[in-house]
C-alpha cells in the first residue's frame, strides 16, 4: 500500500447520528493524494460499533471515558503517518474537493497552516443559524482568502512539524483550545491561511438550551485564555477590579461586530431570518455571563467534566 501523505483525524463523541455521513464524505474525496482516516472516539453510544462495522479501512482509537476534542486530536496525531495533518469534526460533511484543496494550498503556497470555510449544515433551524453565525461569521464561504489569526478546528490542516514544535492542543481550554494554540503559532512567527473554497458543512446545536449552555462555556474559557495571553481583552481579564467598566458592554460589542460582518459579507443570511438577530443576541448575553465567571473564578474547572484516560487502539482493516 502507498504510504499516506495526509492523515485525516476526526474526534468523535456520541456521534452515531452524524458519523456515517462524515466518514462517507471523507472516504469519497476527489484527490490523488493518498490518505488515511483516523477516528478518535470517546462515545457512550454506538459510534465505535458503526465505525467498526461499516468503515473497515478506518483506524479507530477509543477512549473509555469522554475526552475533550483537543486531547482526542493529539492522540490521533501520535498515531498518524502522514506529513499533512487534516482535521474535521464528526458532525461535519466534507465537500468532494475538500482534501485536494488542503493539499494544493500547502503545495502551492508557503503555508504550514491552512483552513477553509464553514457552511451551515442544518439550515432549517433558526437556533442552528444563530450558533453558526456566532461561531463562524469570520469563516463564511463568501469571505475573502487571506491570512487570519485563527481558524476553526473542524476545517483545518497543519504540516506535522507544527505539532512537533508547538506541542498540540491544550484540551483543558475546550472549546477555545484552537484559539490558544493558534495564538502560540502566531507568536512563533507562523502564518495561518484561510481559503474559503475549502468547505465543510457543520451541523449545529438545534436546541435552544444546548446553544445557550455552549455559548456560556465559550465565554468562560475565552476569559481564561485571555488571562494567559496578550490577545485583545487580556489587560482587563487579568484585572478583575477593572472588569466592571467594560464587561457590561461586551455582549453588545460582539453582537454589533458580528452582525456588521455578516451584513457586509452576506446580508441575506440575516435579513431573511430576522428572528436570528434575537437568538444571536441572546447567545451573546450568555457568552457574557460565562465571561464574567471566567474573569472572577481563579481556579476554573480545568476540564469541564471531561475525563482523560488511556485510549485503546483498534486498527480495523478490510
């Protein structure tokens, strides 16, 4: 067999509803670059059984307890054979030219980190639209290609030496482990390139409660990341006595900036769904509540209830 040039790594947790579509999309990529697929799973549902039964060429790594995505990705990297590490999430579907786009961008440009755009995978839900816009407004398909400060881990690729030099993700900062890792890369002089033609469809939370809880956790961990970096907002995050001067305005500022960005790039996305404005602002409020918690909690929960454990390795071959 030809050694893989690319390793596609997919963290999974209770993904039985989406893992088949995800893996089918990755297996049927239109590319000449040989690649392998690694699923790093910590599910309590039938996800690992589905992978074993229906995808015999996929390498399965299974953790016995729930594990954060950053730790799962790091485990996949250790097992990977390719020099190009490509990440997608188990609730995403890759477009047919996705992997070829990643490969070509690394071959044709002087980039060691490349990622692409995110498309809303369940557009029938207004809550999904709110979550999509809140998290991915900077990475819309209509956005311009260029250098960026960060990229979402559901659609990103790294040359292997990046992980060897910078040590990978710190899973205790989920769901902002990518934000922290990319800050480290930028400090180290690396460049992160965004190519909007490289696309995945991401299925978002469709239940209001799930969306709000996730927004709140984003706020908590954002404050924690700012405390240990020099990113915008770090000065106030490290000085709780100054925080009351700016925290009440943060949800309004984020809401205004996000709406302005989307209305500039793709105005119909919001104008055709006016209720999303309300849901988006509600999510920003919950983000702000979480941010307050992160600022004023000295010893935040390091893993959010996620347990790290030693995985079992299951190499399934046809």
